[in-house]
C-alpha cells in the first residue's frame, strides 16, 4: 500500500486556471476522455472500449413522450401533441439529433395526431409506431403508412410466462418472429423492444432470440433489418461492465453488438428511473455502443419516468463538443408550455425548474455578483434564456440583494450598482425576518415595491415612463 | 468643528446603538463593536453620507478598525477635494 503513495507538489500560480477547454461557458461542460481505449473484462476476457468513438458515431436521441410519457398522465389533446412535436423538431434541429418519436396507433385520436404531426413536414423526428407483438395490431401500422414500428417483445420470464402466459420460451419466440415476418412482408422495419431485459435470462432466451432476429434480418434489405431496443423496464440496469448479467448495461450491449452482431445504429437504450440511475444509464449505453438513447421530455413516463430528453440533449452537446444544430432555448419554451397545460415541473428540476439556477445563500450570491460563472453551470442566459437569479430570504445578504437589483434594472458593466447603494433595501429585507418574524421568501413583486420606495432616484433613472419608453 | 475621528465614532455609535464615548480607535467593527455583515454595509453608506464622499466598495469593506476607517476616510476626502 505504502508503495503507491505519491507526493503531489503544489503548482503555485497567481493566475487562475479555469480549465476553459472543458468549462467553455458557452456550452454545457464538455465530457472529455483520454486518448486511449479502456480495457474492461467481459466473461473474463479483456475487451477494449473507445469512448472517444462517440464523437464520430451517429449517436442520437429518440423520443417516447407520446407513448411511455403518455402512459404516466392523462391523455394529451391532439393539438397539444402537435405543438410538442413541433417544438421537439426545433430542439433536435435539422440534423435530427432527436431522430425519432413513437406514437400509439390504437385510437382515432392517436391516428389523427400522427397525421397532423406528419403534415407539419419536419424531416425529424421521424414518426414511428408502437404495437404489441400480435399480428392483428400490425394492420394499424400498415394503414398508417409508417416505415418503422416498435413492437413489444418481452424478454424476461416474468413477462413470458407470468404476464403473456406462453407455455414455453420456444412458443414465445416463434410468436414474436411471426410478427417480425409480417412486418418484413409489409415492408415495415420492426423494432423489437426487449421488455424487462435487465431481469431476463440472457443466455437462455435473449441471445438466442436476437440471433434469430439477425438471421431473419439477413434475408431482407438493410432498411428493413430489425432494430433492437434494450428496455430497462424496472430500472435495474447497472453501469459497470463487471456487474453480473442481466443487469450490466455494458455487458448486455457488448453481447448484442459483438456476439449477436447487431450494429450500433440498430441498438437503442430505453431506461426507467426506479433507482435514480436513468440518465447516467442512458449515457452509459451511448458510450458502450448503443447509438440511440430513448427518453421523454422532462423524464415523464411510467412510474418514476424515463431518461429526460433535454438531459440527453445536454449530454449530447457535452460529448460532441458543439450544438450540432440543436436549439437549446426551446427547452425553456417547452417547460413553459407543459406548465400551461397543467403539467407541473418541480422547482429544483435541472434546466427548467423555476429555481434551477437560483441561489438563496448570501455567500453564493456574493460569488454570483463578482462573476456569474462561479455559481452558474453554463451561460444559462444564452442557452436557455434564463439568467442566474437569487431568491431573497434572510440568508441572501447584501450581495444577493445587489444582484437582484442589478438584474431587475438590467444594469451591466460599470452601470452595476454596489451593495453600498442598496443598504436600505437590504435592511428592509433583514427586518422582515428579525423584526417581523417572517418565515417565507420575499417575492419579486414585494422587492419591486420596496425598491421604488427606498431607492426613488434609481427608480426614476431606470424605470420612469420616460426611461421605459426610451 | 468635530474631527474625522469624532464623526466616525458618532456615526458608528448611532448605527450600532452604542455610546460613542466608549468607542476606542483600535476597536474592530465586528469583533469589538458587534457589527454584523449588513451593518458593515450600512456603516460604509453612513460614512459616505456623513462626509459627502463616494468610497470604493471593496476597499471600504476591507477596513476593519475605527482607526483605519479614520485614515481611509481622510484619504478619500483629500482625493475627492472634500473639506474636513
């Protein structure tokens, strides 16, 4: 043990090292890997993974807001879905970073929604379907004229025997393959959703089934070849290659990719958040060879939800090192729209929560006032239209109140006023708690009223009608 | 006319609610006189008002004792041409 101890001499400097090549304030912090592959062990044999390959690979985000997302809430109205689809197209941009989104096809409303979304004429996200793996459902896909559909091919014995009541795995596999054949015959690409994969018998059912799917795919044109969605239905997936099957995400991907031969561009990860691992697991899937990471807007999905699409978008930028046509400001618009249709978003929710970049502690506000980068994750004003804010309480301090005042009057550079000039407002705030025994935070409206009263000169300069009209 | 030191002590006593006569030149505003964070800001604002000067925020807040406040204010008054 002692032989591993190493001295670490201080590298003294009078100039700060802000590590700008990673923390470029104009982008989410970049995710950078060392220039060599990592060696992991699968079944006791060394295997190399090159995480830098994500820069060249056509990794994408796929969406299931209208399918899994809608299973977790009352149905959306048709116009609401069309509006969300339209915004999703802007978010993913012309390069199709959000490559596909899937639709139910069962009701008249489902089909009308699909038609209206396609009428918008967006190239991306491509519209795909979702059906059970039964032949009768396939008629719906054909009628809708879709090129691809997901189909539920549950893979664990919990589903095969206990839910779907098959008498044997062979009967189940034959049944699934019949529907895959029907898809081929109709010229539609089947996307097999390996439901409950992280609780399945991988060697006993999953790999033989995928082997058969690959064999069937070799008999059809490439554009019809089966895609495979790895569904972590209960959120059991684990990011370590050393974890045992069926829970190791790297191991599952490796076996499907290298042993069964499913190419990366036909592998997709679909996670659930039952153990708080959902976003990291989706990124892990990208890194280990799944090109598509499936998710829902704001993570809204069955039970604890799915990987949040907007989180995957930020991760995509961080991995690729650029926006690649993505319009991140749409994320804020989407959140506002969701709130307007009674879909609450927690105040501390990353990127879109009301207080995601609001600081309450005076010591943090002091940092923000000196340089917003000290306590802001990236340029949230530029990327999300959300400048960093302070919420005013007894912990805010004069620094935080000065920051609020400067933001309120829109003062920048040399025009920004010091905390000396706002001392009356700071005293009023503190007295609210020390004298009035207040227990709630102070609203922007209250501060506005006090600012007008306690700092009339400042108000006249920056908020008088003449100034406002200028 | 009162000296700079007397005026500093009067302002400090009024704001911190202590007898100006009990304030010593070497007293630390925080440790000895009990000024809290917000009161430090209020003291600087009150000195600006008392002497009719503008002080650099960071430099003013770095002053910790009554004596050094007297020196700092004297220097600022001289720089800004304010009669004391």
